[in-house]
C-alpha cells in the first residue's frame, strides 16, 4: 500500500495484518461514520430556521470515500445559487450588510427603490450541532479503530 508503513517482522501474520489495515479500518469505520453523520443531519435539521422549508429540503448528508479516507459531511445543495447565499447569511449572520430593494407598487402607489441595512443574527445551525457532536464522535471513532486494530492471535 502506498503511503502506509509496514514493519518487517518474521511473524508473517503481523505483516499481513499491517498491510490490510487501511481497508479493514475503512470497512470498520463506514457504519460508524454513517451513524454519526445521520445524527449530525438530524441535529442540523432541528436547529435550522424554518420559514418556507427550502433550506431544510436542501440540506443533505454525504459519505465521501477515497483511497485513504472516509468522511461524513452535511451540506446545503441545490441548483440555484441563492440557497447557498441564504444558508451562509443565516449560518454566519449578515450584520450591517446592505441590500437593495427594487421599486414596487403597494396598494396602487409606487414605492421608489431604496437600500436597507440587514441585521441577520447568526444561527449557527451547522456549526453548533457539529461542535456539540464532536467529542462523542471522536470517542466513538477511537473506540471503533481500537476494536478494528486488534492483532490476530
């Protein structure tokens, strides 16, 4: 395996175990990562602001896997770029940002366009649940790794 250290020991079973360790770890971690990512998605959905439901329907979980990693992610996805701007403004806040309002007609009277100052406070609907789940996730992942790395007898 490229990038993985092997130890030359006369015990052939130990060498085989070390060579197969990365794939064995990914196999052992896959269900745990999926479980933790599902828990994170549920907490994010519970913390998301709901007005129209567009943001909740655009938030999804993904399990990304490569040759030497496996990662669970919760992201806002969508075809239109405005959902990403909305999610970012709600996550990080938009204090003192200016927004242009186009001219419109209200009750038969024209209203001129104007600029207004936004004061959206940060909801932390993604970072908050991730921070609260971090310690539990690290402990469970470490336990899964220790269980998977047991040297065969």
